[in-house]
């Protein structure tokens, strides 16, 4: 698919949107609301699909994402990935083993590019698939379910916090997806028509809750939120049963993890290393800064939920109940609030980036989308084909065009750039060079995926070494470093865009490689060797 093809799809999406809008304005009183939703979905789907494409194309340059996927590829080959204090290849494994297994399908790729594309698609599937399921369960109407999903997709493209979490292949995406599936399973369990189905859904909820924590341990507070909601909306005996089953699922996952990975490596990576990373700034000022940052992101969603809830409360008759226990969005909102402490603590740790806030933001945005589509379904029953409704339809369409068209024009340059260079990314270029020059001992410190796929060896990931030595302050012995790096490489090649930045990891290990060598087939690298004058006899 070229940029011109994407442009044609954009025009087609706009035409379909216009045609369905005209049809909606000419429809009956019951068709107006649904027609309006149908009109908005094509353009929103195009924007969301384009956003995913841009993320995949731009992500090909991420050494971090390639390094994370190298862990899953290595696991598929039976190579240990959880290092201890003194042994093992050092990788980005400060999360439980489930997240590694979640990306193992990426090992089906034959080249680093294919591995990364599969990894990005898996990340989007983990986060967006459950959203579609949740929106459908909330509405039971596919156009409205697609509308809610598109709203979350678009929100993720506009939020750096969610963009990192939803579209990049690391622990956040599967953890968030399994967390939302846990909420869905809990909701289905309480609405099950018989005890057998309720037991099945409670068991599924327990399994997905365990998978959530075993994908990323910082989502631990999701568990008490779901237990509390089940107890309040059903019975406390049901909540206790869910608690016991979750405990069994957790024990099974723990035993399986220990059988597949050395306990010393798991304890060091999951406990010792994160605990060694210091806090950023002083307390309470930095904590307050992060809380304000999170509040700034969450205010629009909270205001929208409050407005829609207020409208629902006003329209509810005296003899009617709000029926919040029947809806999914209150549970998702409760989970978002329960995850605030862990999100804030992850952000104020050294190394905590914007994605640390994603658990709270993701569930809040999903709750907002569910609240919107739930309100839209209710509004569908009350709209009539009068002048006010027509004006509402026209206003919504104009609003859609207002944010859609400028965003599309702005993204076209990124689309063209991403397509032109996606297949020539850094991992792929290193891999091609290693395949074409098997007799040369060339080392790419930040691209273990290229070495793993070309040579079958898992070398240290240099960013992970930086995390351990610089952030956590735990030094690596020379013996451990030498055990998982090439012996006396002829060239050491660094990414050009990172070479002169402080982000470049462990450059000091190869300080003697001071003479730059131009390699035409490695245009995106700066390659160095030991000066000949210092090696001559």
C-alpha cells in the first residue's frame, strides 16, 4: 500500500461519510441517530487505520521495540532471557514472563522487519480488540460498537501516554488488554442466566486477572477493584469465590514461571532491579507534579462522563433505577481510579516515561467511550426527525470534518516518509549486513534482534545495560559482559541518530574504537574500529 493508495482510501472514506450523512438526514425519526453513527464510522475507521499504519512505519526505527521483541524471539528458541546479578544476557525483562509469551507469534517473522510488524499488530490487537468487545457488549449494536472503538483509537493517536501503550510492543499492551477482558468477564458473570455460565465466566475472569498481573505487575490494584465491584453489585460470596479462583490462577502462573525460568533470574529482574531504581526528585513535590500531569490528561474524559451521567440522572423517572450495575463503564471507571497509585509511582521512578500513566488513562478513555455509546443508544430512542435533530446531525458531521481533515493532511508527510523507509529500518539494515558478510565480526550493540536472527546468538541489549548500570546503579562484571558480546569485533556500529546523545548506552565499553569507518551499506550507522596505529606490532 502506497501513500497515494492511502490518499484514495481517504477520499473514499470521505465520500462514504457524506453519502451516509445525506441518507441519515433524509431518514425516519428512528433512523436518524443510527444513520448519523453509520456516517461517522467510515471516516473514523480510516483515521484509526492510518494512525496504526503510521505507528508501524515510524516504529521500524525504534531500537527499544526491536530489543523487546528479541526477548520473545529468543524465548521461542529456548534461549534464557532473565539474567541474574552475575550471569545471563541482559535484556529488558523487568516484567513477569507472560508479556514475553504474548509476543512469541512475532517469531514467525523471517526478517526483523516482519518480526516488528507482527509485534506492532499484536500490540494493537491486545489493546483495541477488547475495546471493540466491550463496546459491543455495552450496546449490542455494531455501528455504535465501532464508533466507541474508533473514539479510543483516535484518542490513542492524540495522547503520547496511550500511543506508547497501545501501539508499541511492550508489556503495557497485553496487560491493559487482559485487564479490560477481566472487567468484561466479571460483567458477563454477573449477568449470566444460570450458575453454570456464571462459574465459567468467573473462572475466565480469574485467569485474565492473573494474566494481567503476570504481564505487568504494576496493574496489581486492578484485582481489588474488580473484587469490590463484584461484591457491591452481586454478593460477597461471589466476590470471595472470584478471589479464591484468582489465587489459584496466580499460584499456577507462579509455578509455571519458576519451572520455565530460573528463580534467581526472576527475583533479580522483577524485584531487586526495580527496587534499586531511585525516585525522581523529592517527595512530595514530584508526586504532586505527576498527579497534576495525570489530572490534566484525565479532566476531559471525567467531565464528559460526569455530563453524560448527569443527563442520564435527570432523564431517569422517579420509579426507575439508574441501573449502573448493568453497565460496564462504571466498573472500567472504578479500575481506572484504582490504578492511579501504581501509575503515579511508576512515573516518578527513574526511567518512568509517559506510558507509566497509561493504565489509568486507558481505562478512563475506555470508560468514556462506553459512556458515550451507551448514551447514544439511549438518545437513539428519543431523537425525532425535526429541525433540531437535523441541526444536530449537521453539527456533528462538521465537527468530525473539522478534526479529521487537518489531522489527515498533517499525517500525509509522515505516511510518505514511513512507507519509503519502513523496509530499510535499522534492525533490517544490520541483519542484511550480517547475512551478506558472515565472515566479518561486526557488532551492533543496540540491535540484538539482528544478531539473533542472523547468527542465532542473543547478545546484551545495550539499553538494558544502561538501565541496570546508570538507573539502578548495579554494575556488570567484565566476565558477564564478555560472555554475551562478540569477542574483539572488527567494527562496532552505533545508530547515527543516537550517537551524540546521552541516550547512547555503554559507549565507554568500546572507547578504544575511535577510528570511524564509512560502510556504504550501513548508511544509518556510525561504524568504528580500533585505530590501526594502536594495533600494529
